[in-house]
């Protein structure tokens, strides 16, 4: 039998999943879990970079995230959902990989710079904050995946991961720097030069208006512009009916713009009736249909998508032990692969003094 190729992706537990997560990555995970060997990390240690004083919140977020994964349809018998802090090999790899990256290269990571700006951290962030960018390379390479399904904002982290893998393979495995990325393993490397897989929507906008620069903000819990996969039908309706549309359109009979309009971005993304979308967009531009009617249609579309997810979520909320069991099973599998990778890395680095067996109760 041909061994399945491997995928690694996941999320930092900052709360429940929203529609942006769904189209950005979760859809890909669901579609690929039959074809690939999938590992989904809940990166709880990374949550401590900005919430070290709220461990209870982080624990709740871990369980919320795991429950959302299961409710979306991630099957723990097919895919491994695991808790980062319970896989010690990741920490050991983080230390080794941190020696392969200059500090100024880590700080040039645009995602890191954006987070420092967006969260208003200034210079008041812990050393662990830039370290988590290195930690993400270990999160990924510990599982030697071929693909990493991510949202667009994570691409800089993946490029850092690719740099680490190239440098490690060249330094410790003797791979020629001129080797093409796809041939590193054939050339004797241990760590693959991973490839990203973007969701069908790279960056879903939120329900609110534009930011200070005039551009629409992406969907985010912290910006209070998100529709969550766990929202009830009334909450979805309230959020959609209050959605930002075209500020220049005073009356329903005024011509409206569909460009950079969250209402139509959402219809294009989620409404399966593409003919309706195109016809109504044209009617909207001509002032023949108003925001309210189009928002009501969007409410139907979104509730149709979310309803089975929130129904399954309610069932899992009644059975919290099933969520823990899924995490335990996934973490056991994750440890086997991560320990294997660590042993390979230590051997290549000539630091393999003893063998060890890790168990999880």
C-alpha cells in the first residue's frame, strides 16, 4: 500500500472558529483528510505570548477549538488533533532551529511586525513573542509534512520554515545548496521544503467597515467583526443585518457598488446559487434591490451552512470527555511522529547519545 502524504496545520487558541477560519483553512482540512495523513495542532503555547496572565482563558480556548474542529467534521479516527504543549519534541526542535536563524531575520517577518502593530505592543512584548515565530517552524517540521494548509497571513511563517529546512539539510545532511526544493529529501535531507496550500478565500473580510487606511479589515474576534461557527441563528441574523455595505447608498433605490462591499463578498463566498448572486449584483448596482433583501438572503445562506456545525457542537458540549479523548488519541499519534523526527535530527547533528520512549497516560 502506498503511504499517505502528510499535512500539518492548526490554530493558536484565541477563541472559537469563525467563517474566516472556515474558508481560509478548515474547508481544505475536511477535503483532504481522506487523502492525506493529517495532523492539526492546537498551539496553546503560542497563546501565552500575549495572554500569559490568562491561563484559564487559554485552557477554555483549547477545548473550544477542539470542539469546533470536531463539529466541523474533523474525524479523530482519520486526523490527529493534538495539543502543542503535550508534544515535548517540538520544544527541543525549537531550540535547535533557533540557532539557524539570525535574530534580525526573525524580526523582519511581516506577520510578526503586523501583530506587534495591530496589538499595540510597541516594545512591551516578552522574548517569547519573536521566539514563537521560530516555534512555528518546529510545529511544522516536527511532522515532516508535504503540505501546510494556511490562510494568506501565515505565508511569511511558512517561508521562515522553508529557510530553516534548507539550512538544516545543507548544514547537517550535506545537501547541495543548489538543489531544487522538491529534491531535498532525495538528496539526503531529513526535513522537507514544505509547500503552502491556501484556502479558496485567502482573506475573508469582517462584517464591519474599513480600517484607518480605508481598506476592509479581515474577520477577527479582536475586531468584533466575526461570525462564529457556533453562533445561533438569531445572532447570525443580527450580525448580518448590521453588516457594513455601501456608505454612499442612502436609499434602497440608489445605485450601489458591489466592489469592496462585505455583503457581496459574503454572497460570492458562501452563496451556492451563483446565478442569483450575479443577477442580484446587477440589480443592486442599478438600484432595483436594497440591502435588506440581500442581507435576508445572506442570513438564509449562512444559517444553512452553520446549522449542522452548531448542531454537532451542541452534542459535543454534552460529551466533553469525547473531546478530551479525541485530543488524547491525536496527541499520542503526534508524539510518535515528532519523536521520530527529533531522533533523526539529533542523529544528523551528532547529538544522539541515548534512545528514549515517550508515553502519554
